[in-house]
């Protein structure tokens, strides 16, 4: 009897013997969920743009900051559709801009981020049909959410998305609560017909959704000026 009791106590005290369920985390106060792209710079030019060896790597074309960010605070960069883990970068500069350069329209904030130092991003091959200079796209979360990650498109079904949102229009689906389900969506689609391929678009539009108290809310839109 003592042997059995001792064995039970040993098992109970060693949590690693039991299957671990991922811990769901409360929704963080992410103010900005933006799209951007990796930009590699070099002194070597080719037919389709710059070529290696790369001298520096930046995150550029960061669109989506509708509220003024704090210089020095971190954002989380989530690489999309590539085998690179999310990482954090600091904001080093912010510049106020106006929608469509019209002073009567609302403001947005252009941000400059510190340079990327991860050697993997210097060496990685570009995604399919992308120039080596711009190897892949990213999502940007501000303030930083270190546990945020991408939900790949093959795991998405329309019944878990906002009403009338097509899986084909999802550029990025982001898990912000560690439960394996999307909590934020960045959409990109043809302005005149969301069912058309982006390769057939004259103009592209975008929307950003976030779950707020378990309900999808539209938090941002974009369209050509």
C-alpha cells in the first residue's frame, strides 16, 4: 500500500508526465494590427531588383497605425507563410501623415523600426513569385505580443470568420490568445470583386478585424485614394 501511495504522489508531483494543454491567455490590448513587408538592401542590382549579398534588412511599408505610437516601444513582427518565428523590434521614429495627403482627412502614423539582425532573414529564399529584395510579408502587432502567431490559411474555415469574409481574402490570421484560433484578421482583395484573384486586380482594398469580447469587429479599412 505504501508503495502504491508513493507512486501516486510521484506522478502527481511531476506534471510533465501528464499531457499539457496550451494555456489560453486573455486578449492583449493590441492597438494596431498592421501589414508590412521585409525589404533587403544591397549594392547588387538584377533584372527584378536588388540581389544578395544583403547589407541590411528592414521592415517597411508599415500601414495601419491610426493612433500615435510611442517611440522606443516594441512591436511584434509575425512572418507570413514562411518558416521564421515571430520577433520583436523597437520603434525608432514616427511621422504623422494624412490620408491621401489631404489635410482635411484623418491622420495615420508612419513608423520606422530598428534594423532586422536575424541572419535567417538575410539568408532565406523569397516566397513563391516574390523578388529576392522583398522575400515575404509580415503582420505587425503593437504593443508587442510575444506569444502572437500566424494561423495558416489551410486551418481557416468561413464559419469561424466574420460574416461574408472569404478565406481567399485573408492575408494574415493571427492568434493573440494562444488558443489556436484567429483573433485578428488582415484582409486583401480586389476592390471591385473580392472573389477575383489578386493577380487580376486593378486596385486592391483591405480590412482589419479583431475579436472584441468574442465578437468580430471591423477596426480598419484601406482603399486607393
